C-alpha cells in the first residue's frame, strides 16, 4: 500500500521516484569500503548530478537533510 501512496505523492516527479529506486539499488549493492571510496561532493551537487528535479530537492531532500545539517549548500 505504501508504494502506491509514494507513487501518487506530489513531492517529486515520476522520474524522481525512479531515481530514488535506482539510488537504493545502487547503494545496496555496494560494500562499506566501496561506499567510502566514492568521490566526495556536497549533497546538493550529488542530487543534481544524479538528475533529481529542483521540486524534489526543495520539497523533500532539503527538509529531510535539514534535520541533520543546518544548511545544505
């Protein structure tokens, strides 16, 4: 049921939702060593390079990461 609510949510585009699934798939297949060998970059730069829309960045990621970081640059 949650999957249908997620797909119907207006927080991001359908492309954004597919990107989230792809990101989960990619990260779940990496070892901890591989995760920590990634090229460092800001969260915002990563999200933009991965192709997420400004809509989901502003409506979901900024508030979500705002809990952990004071400012997402």
